C-alpha cells in the first residue's frame, strides 16, 4: 500500500527528503524531514476562527528533542522529557522570528506549530532543518501564509563555505550562521564568527539565499501536489470603520508629526505627548459614540503614530530623539562598582542601562548539560535579566522568558571568541537591565566586556555591540544607528552587530521589509562598524585592558598535569586521599582525564599557603620521591598499635616506628607517648625483608642519655 508523498532536494551536497501524508494526518499540515538519519516531525494546526477581542497573531512555535532519538534516557527522577532546555528554546526563537512576519497582518486565528526530533544520527544537526520543516508543514496545509520560507546554516572552515554542515564538518570553523528567508528576501539571521569583515558577512548571506530560494521552490512544488492545501482558507478577523479611521488620521497625523519633530530624548515625555493627542481624539466623541467606536481609535492611532514618525524620518531626516542617523546616544560607564564581586561594571547608553557582574569559579562550577543531542559541561555562562521596572512597568514575574534566554545567548556568542584559550576558570556573567529603551542586549555585551577586564580575565580584545534600524518606504530609506525601542517597533529592521576593532564576532538580524537591497545592507554594516568603534573608544576610556591581576575576592586556580597511572593514587580508595587533602588544606580539588591520557588536576583556593600545601602534596603523590635509607623525614602518625606506630614518610608511603625505636626510655604503651595526627621527626633505618615495609627510628635522632 502506497502511503503519502515523498520528495527530495539536494542542499550543499546533502540529500534532504520531505514526506507528507503518512504521519499525524489529523493536523492541518504535517511533514517528516530527513537528512542522513536525523529526522524531524513538524505539524501545524490553526484554529478555525480568531477568538473574540484578539487583534494579533497568537502563534506558538515549539521544538522538542526526544531522548529516544539518540538512544538515551532522560535524566531526573521521572525519566521523561520535561520543560524545554535553553538550546530547544533558542531553536524555537529562530523559527518563530522567521515565520511570524510572513503570516497575513489581519490573520488572528491561533496557530500552533510543533517540531519534534524523532531520530538523531550524531552528525546531521537538526536545528538547521527546523525552518524548512516548519514552513513545509504550512505549505501542505490550507493555512494562509505569505511564504514559503526556509532556513539554512552556513559554516566556514579554512576559507571554504559549507551549507548545513555536519557536526564533524564544523570542527575548526570560524563562522557559524543561521539564515532564513523567502524566494525574494532574507528576513532573519543569527550567528557567531571569529572577527570577520562586513564583506565576508554579506558573502555568507548571498550564499545562503541561493540555497533558500531552491528550498522555497521545492516547497511550492510539494504543496501543489497536495489537494487539501488548496484553496487556502478564507477568513475575516478584522472589522473596520472607515469614518473613524479618516477622523483619527485627520485629527492626529499633523500633531503626531509635530511630536516627532521635537527631538525629545526622554521616552516618558514623548509617550505623554502622544497619549495627549490620543485623548484629544477620544474627547471629540460623545460617551455614546465612544461605546460604539472606541475600540477602533487605538488601532488607527497606532497606525497614524507609526506613519507620522516614519514620514518625518524619511522626508525631514529627523529622528524621534533629535539625533543624526549615525549618531550614538550619550554613554557613561564605570567598573568596580560592587566591592565584593570578582568583577563588575555599569554601562549606560541613553536610557538603557546594564549592571553586570562577573563570577569566576573552578571545574565544579561548570554547567552540566544533559540534552538529547549533547551531554557534557559548559564553562562559560551569560545570563540576561530583564525585570519589569526597567521599563517603568509592574508585571507578574514568571521565570526566565524566551526573550531573556535569546538576548543572553547573543551576548554570550559575542564575547566567547575573545576569551583566552588557556582560561582556567569557569566564567559566569550576569547582566541585570536596570533601564531599557532599546539595545539592552548590546549594552550587555559592552558591560560584559568591562566586567571581564575589571575582573582580570585576559580577553584578547574588547567587544562592543550596536543595534541598527531601518525605515524604508516608496524608494526612500534611512539607516539608523543605536536605535530606540520606539524605532525598533516602528521600523523595518533590527540588526544587532557585535565585534572588536578587528571584525564582527556575532550578529542577529530581523527584517520586516520586502526587497531589501544588498547595497542598503552593506551601508547598514559599515555604519554599524563606525558606531561599534565609537562605543569601543568609550569602553577603553573606562578601562583600556584587563587588570594585571584578579581581585582579592577571586579564588586562585592552579592546574598541573599528572601521569594517567597516578590519577587513582591521588583520588585514593573511595576518594579517601583527595577528600582528605581537601579537608586538611581547605581547597577544592578536581581531576579530569584528558583525551591524551594525562590527568589534569585543578586546585582552587582563596588562601595562598593552603594552595601551596595542596600543590606540594599532590605533587608528592603524583611524582613520588624515592624513600632513601638513612635519610631523615617528618611525617604524620597514621595509626597506633601495641607494637609501635605507623607514620607517613611521603604521601602514599608509610613506615613503622617500633615501640623499641620510639625513645631511649622504655615505653610501656604507645598511647601514653603519642597520638594519631601528631607529626614526628624520624630516620629511615632499613626495610623489613618479609613485609617490605620501611623500618623507622625516632630515638636515633634524640640525645642518648648518659649512663650513670
């Protein structure tokens, strides 16, 4: 029995198959996408009608990785998949940002799109296929959509660009970018890179778009063969009142333009003036009329405000806060603001402010990751917090949002390329946004750079970030540097670029306009570079390079390599030796077996003498000196017996001081003259031929009593 339809496409030399009509047939659209032995199931369902009072698109994009896909059990007590991991949430955001702008503006029915990783071969990365899977599921449904769209990953290894690279192909890459778009345009980009040029980034986008065009045409052909995908469903989710619209435009347009011309840097004052105009429009209606048409006023006033601000920008070349298009808001920054942390910084640009802290720790502080496609640890973390008070609002606190995870990840990718390769520490950066009016993720990058340098982390170069905007209409356009929150909302592009003086380290772009020419994109990138360098100069005025040393509050780390065969000796039976070392020296000691077979011992301590003692004792165990007969040593009593006491000569090697060799005076009971833990001086006098234990003497070091 022949079930379903299956088609294949080749991208970057890799065959991708899309199958529909076999699984999840009660969804409005479902596909299985496969590359190698990695398989995704994508389904989409849209409600028949919009809910009452909903004037936006309630789109949910969900991506989950099944542990069975990699032949693994989930961790935790319940042994089942629970809430999504941060990596899954980041994939959801990538797909959502590419899909959402392509639904019709007036479509408000609830849409739920679910993507599940069903099989993972350990080589073909599933996140590179999620955009294609999501769009293909919509393409085989009757849901209205201005697509199709697709998404590809581009990596560069030794100067060669690779499309949808495998895990092994990505080793040693200096560029990793996810790009999404339609046959006409690119509408989403996110990635990290090793200080590349603006021209290289444009080249990457062009290469990706060629593959995206092919995948979009492939989806169109696939959808054309599905009878139930045509025609697309009809809907009516918005009701309009042309009389109210005309009146709002007449009463509000010129007044909104006047506010836009004022060049007010204060967001609260601008909001107050716009609200006054809206209130005047409402006041022109009676109470009875407002009850009937009041719901339209807010919708049309938002349109008027947007068009007025954009018109002033494009025709009078004026921004909302009075700056030039390439002008950066005033910046001030400060380091060492918090006295007891390992590093701290305040970075303020206009009405956006980040207070960022740096914490340095050891191996035990690394983040444990137990996902379906990756299991291991991460030693660099960056957490971004966006509390409601930062925008003067009071909102419920519901845990870390997807936005916070996304912004934190972008800042992490921006700073990761400049961390020292020999960094011994686990690093955690926390950015708390205290004020926000645009570009808070870029403020996090700048504050993170300052905090790292304040903490003495030897980064290779400082990094700054800037958010670029675009307003384009009727052949006119304006590229805006360091955009405000309002300019982001009212504009056509949000393009965040981070980098050093040498080149770009990370970027994130969302475009809402059709047909963005590459010339405009190149202008935006070069304008962004000038802005980045300006901000870098402000950063280096505060601190030009990392401190020579860590703060006094920072724990010190020493690491040494030991032979593989000595790892067990340092750990001891049941961890007895290493636990004793930690307890007696007050240090934290971790041991890791390296791929080359050596053991890496890391010692963390807040106290210099304790560190030195721990290092000395580990070296004694790992590189034991030979016990020399006739030599004198100091050692601790390990145990006391009736016939004598056992003493540690060197770590891991004990010897016996017989009761007759303890002192010149006769000893009746060993407990009367010594106790466990006491340190004695003794001489090695020989080795017992039967037990092979060293024989020790304390009395030979003591003055011999004179005979009466």
